[in-house]
């Protein structure tokens, strides 16, 4: 039993946690290994995050699995990441299903190799009726591109007379994002000590609590996740209001 987990208030949980899984390469380098060694050893950390969310019933977990900018990495590393993604989906599909989790995928999936798309679609289809939680994989994802696509699609609808420019508000805009069916992010976690967002869910994290951890991703544990939740619960979320206004509510 985790002592840190016992500190969590079950009535004050974030609905949506997003994670930038960073530090695989540095973790491998510190051990005299190639970057791909770090990627392969990151799978346990992914399991830890998923299991931690599942244990305390956080309904949405989004993992930044592969960014649109990651395509610019050396071809060997990209190929390893794609192959590893397929291997992981093959190994973990039944586990995801048995936990009652529904898997979603967001990003520019047209750029993915056919085998990767096939495996992703297989797990999405397998889990589509599950209701105990949602695992969202951001793959070939870039938030700026997502926002630009939304603007283009809305502009086209205005041009075609489907909507008026005056109809455009936050709700309509959000309906054109990949995340239209998900709640906004309450907590964003980034590992590795880097303090930046890296083009991840820029619209969706508008009022998220941000936590930047010094731990490298392969060393991420359930207790680290639980501590992030405890720290989140110790924050006063004001959403533009004053502390006094929040206390009165």
C-alpha cells in the first residue's frame, strides 16, 4: 500500500491528466547506451502512469507518445519508435481492454506507417465499448497544426454558409479540435527537468496546473504520479478569480 496514495482526496481528482514523457535518451546515455535503449525501457513508466490513473479513477490520461516534430529525428530512431509502438500495442492490448479502458488516438495519423495505423485501429476498435477510463495517445501530434486545421475547417464552413462568423466561440472552436470529446486538461506533467510545453495541447491546457519533474521518464513510478496528484490538490485553482471569490463558492 502506497503511503502517498493514502494522502489523495478522492473528491478532488483531476478529470484529465496529460503527460509529456521526456528523458528517455538522457536516461540511456547516462548508462552508456544508445537512445533507443531508453525508449525500450520506458514501457514500465507508461504502465505505471496508466495503472496509477486506473487505481484512483482518473477518467482521462493523455500521453504525448510521438510529436509531429519527432519525425525530424534520425531515421533509425524513428523506425525504432514505430516498431516499439507496434510491439507495445500487441503486448498491452488485452491488458488495456481488461482494465476497462477505452483507447483513443489523436494526431496526424496519415503520416504513420500502415502497420502502426492498423494496430492502433485494432486496439481502438477492441476497447470502444469500455467505460472505466480513457487512454489517449497523442501520436504524430502537434498542437499548432491542430489549431491551424481547426481554423481552416471553420473558415471553410463560414465560406460555405454553414455557420456565420458571429457563431464562432470557444465551444464551436473546440468542436473542431482532436480533443472535442474530452474535457480540458486539469494537470500537465512533464518529466526530465525541461520547462517547456513542446507544442502539446496548447489550447487544452489554458488553465491546467503544470508540474515539471526532474525525474527522467523511464524512472517514473506510480508513487511519483500519486505525489503529482497530491501536489495538484494542494493548489488553489482560481480560473481568473481571486482567492476570496473561490473561498466563498
